[in-house]
C-alpha cells in the first residue's frame, strides 16, 4: 500500500484542517470545526491555495462517504486473500435507513444460521469494526463486509433489507 | 404610565429594532455591527428618537457586552494556539502593527488630538474584526484554503497585542504619569505571562473551577467569574476587558467550547446593546465634519491591511491569488475598534469628535471588509489576465 502524508494544520479559533496531495498534485481533505461540523475540501487545479469545493457534511454523511471510500478497499483486500478458495465471495451489505435491523443486533439477523454467510467486519463512519460479536448493534448507514457463497450473500442482502 | 412600564417599552423597542436590523444585515450579507451603530445614532442624543429612561441599564449592559466580547475572544483561542501563533506570525504581526496603527495615529495628531488621541486611533485602525473575518471566511468556503491559517495567525497575534494594548490604554486614559504608565505595562506584561503559563500548564484546574454538567450552574458560574475578574481588574486599573480576555484564555478544552456555546447568545445581546450605546453617545451631527478623514483612513488602512496579508501569505509560500485573498480578508474592522473608542470616550479623555470619527470609520470598514473579501478574487483574476495578456502581446510582436 502507498503512503499518504496527511498534513494537519491547526486553524486557531475554528478547528483543524487535515489534507493531503493526491497523485495529480491537488489537495483533498477535511476541515473539522470545533463544533463538530465537517467540511470536505478539494483544491482548485489552477489555484492550489484555494478550494474548488468546500462541502459541509453532517456526521452521518461524512460516515457514509467514508464507508463508500473505505469499504471497496477492504473488500478488495479480503477478495484477494480468498482468491485461492473458489466459490467464496466477499461482498458489502448495507444497513439502509428503514432496514428492520437498524437498531438491532447481529445476532437478531441470524444470518449465519439462515444463509451460512459470515459477517467479518462492519464499516461505520469510516472505522472498521472487525469480527463483530452477535451483540453488535447496527445502525442505518453501516456497511457489513460479508463472506460466503454467491447465493448465501444474495439471501443475506434480502434479509437485511426486508427482515 | 409608570416608570418601569416605560422602561420596558423602550427597551423592548430597542431590542426589536435591533433584531429587525440584524435580519436586514443577514439578508444583504452584511455584518450587523454597522447597522447597530446606525441604530444607536438614530436613537438617543441628537438622534430622531431620544431615549432617556433606560440610560443606566444600557450603560451597564454595554459594559457587560464588552466583558463578554473579550471573554469569548479569549475562549476562542487556547494558550497553546496563542503560543504557536506568536512563534509563527510575529514578523507579520509586527508589520501589521506598524502599517495599520500608524495611519490612525497620524490622523489623530493631524487633527490635534494629542498623544492620547493618537494612541486611541492607532488601536482603532490596527485591530481587525476577528468576528467578521471568521464569519466571512466560513461563508465564502475558504476555511480549507491554504492562506487561511496565515490570516488566522495574524488575528491571533492581534489579540495578544490587544492584551498588552488595553492595559496601557487604560493607564494612559486614567491620566497616569509616564512612569505610572510604564509600571502598568510592566504589571500587565507580568500578569499576561503568568496567565498564559498557568493556562498552558494548569488550564484544566481553572476550567474545573467553573465547569459543571448542569447548564444553568455552568452559565452562572462562567458569567459570574467573568464579571468578578473584570471588576477586580478594573479596580486594579488593568482594564476590565483584559481581565475577561485573560480568563477566557485560562479556560480551555471542552469547558471553553461549552462556555462559548452557552455564552454566545448572551454576548450577542449585550454586545448589540454596547454598539447601540456607543452610537447613542455619538451625536450624528458630529459625523459629517470628520467623514472625509474617515474615508481617507478607510482607503489607507484597506491598502495597509491588504499589504500585511499579502506579505504574510507570501512568506508562507502562498501564490498571488491567495496573497490577495489573505490581504482582503483582513480588511474588516469592527467590534474591537468600537471597544477601544468606547473606553476612550467613557474615560472622557478624548474629544467627542474622536467617537464620531471612530464610528464613521467602523461603519465604512465593517461594510467594506466583507465586500473586499468577496470581490478580491474576481478583481485579482482580471488583473492577472490583463497583465498576462500584455506580456503575451509583447512577446507575440517580433
């Protein structure tokens, strides 16, 4: 894995800016304000000091974005590790708003018993919670990283969606 | 109608009018400060509607407004931020003082207000409005820009300079001799150093004294502590405002954040009263004679602030557009210029014209500042294109 040098700049009276330069030289990062507001920043190409966008995100939105960005990498890593085992797939399964398991535990889903699928990690707000126990409580926006057969994963997806 | 009823009605009318003005300011994207000042001019002495009955209350409320303005300014920065800001930006800070205090002092001397008037006007033109600037940077989505830390560290330096300047000013306004003035400076330097060290090492103990899980208890304790410290500081001739500011610095961490959140609405109310009281005590008829000087000062100090920001940003390795943005962002003057002028006026040590000049100046700068921050980018880009075009035609022609 490549090394990303995140620059942390204090903004006195406002918060902290954390950003890094991506391959083409532009900066990507976040400004975290003292009151918890998060802004996603992307620098302009013709004026590297300025920001093209400065998008205010709620904590949930920031978490969802972090999952979108982080989960594929985790899944790719797991898929890579399972490559020698044909028939085993790794997939991301979302807990969407309105899912019957929003606020309930992994044990409640009984996914393992019903489909043979194992939940190996949960991505929440950009954080990985590896090997969740049956009492792990889901909330909307969580991304489950599950390993199993293709059919099993399909069934698990439906269970999480409809109960 | 009895006295209390009349007072309540007047006070209610003032607050309601201020609310309406604040809403108007928000609509047109302005800081409400100039409109509060205009509101104050409108009421009161020589204004359209004189207010007699609530003078005592508004006077005290205005004083509380100053204490809260400075307390929240202190809360805004932790001692560690002040130290790093000082280390990183002292050169830009010194340039800032030289460039921006000089025009105010020069005009005061030209108008024959003497060294005291010069000291006051130097402060008025020097200090940028961190409130207006932080808001504008947020509104324009510039928090993530690379020049923004430069702008903020200049503001941090200015606030430290205020902590030194206010006790000196208080001493001078109090008519203390030159030697006494030096003593006041010595005392305040020592006190500030002690407070900064205490805040850095033992900030959590200070925070623990005022902290509480109960909002009501917390609010009362913080407010009480601020007024106590301000009062004692004032009794010791160190300036109430500085006392509150230093208390703000000493309170740190999550306590500071909670205190800021709780006190902000209170500060807004009392600070609004303070601006109105300042406007009330300024006779609108005294403004036209000094208006030309206010315009001169506005033009000169806009250029000097842009110069300060440009220089500071260039030192930090920021490109031309960023330098222009940093300069323009610093232009706004506001609450603290009025605090300084207010101290001078209430001490009775300066001419009434000074209040008029300060009012007119802040009216101009509080409006001009956000506009400058907004238009600087298109203007700088247009200029850049023009010069780029010129060089291209120059090279094109053989």
